[in-house]
């Protein structure tokens, strides 16, 4: 197999090989090199993203610790945060239909079926109060 690690893209500074060197590997080299270069960029971007997320997760832990030190019960607070995030996802899902027919069908299903998890919880005696009403 040929080594293509030192090949650069075809462009103004690096024209295509002259006639006679148009074998499949010679044609593929610049494209393979470009894809590998982009993949390397993606790995770098991924590392930076993961480092930023790690820092943000630590910030969240610090806020939760401060809430606990202030005497707030952490588990219910985390539940409210998760509940609100799920509500935002539901709103985003409902707004994500470009087709009016699909949107209408979605709304009909929501109106007819309701929040199935909430219905099951109510059937077992759980009272949501105002927050759980659809």
C-alpha cells in the first residue's frame, strides 16, 4: 500500500499530476489527505468541546454544593431542573414540524393521549398540582 501521509490537496499551488500519473491512487491521494486533515481538525474540536463541558459540569457541581450549604434539599432541586429541561425538549419537539399536517396530527395525539407517564402516575394516586396539567 502506498504512503499518502505527505500528500496535499490539489489546488492553485499544487496542480494535478501530469498525464500518465493519473492512476487511481494518484487521483485519490489529495482527497484522502483532505478528509484525514478534516478528521484531525474534528478531533481537536472535540477535545476542546469536551474540556469546556468538563469545566461547565464542575461549575454545576459547585452551584449544587452551594445550594446544599444554603440548606436547600438538593434532590428535589435537581428534579425540578431535569423536569424543566424535559419541558423545553417537549416544546422544541412540538415546534419542530414544518409540515402543518404533521403538526396537526401531533397536536391531536397529544390532546387525545395526553402525557401518558403523567396519566399512569395519576392512576396510582400521584398529584401533580398545577405543574403536571397539560
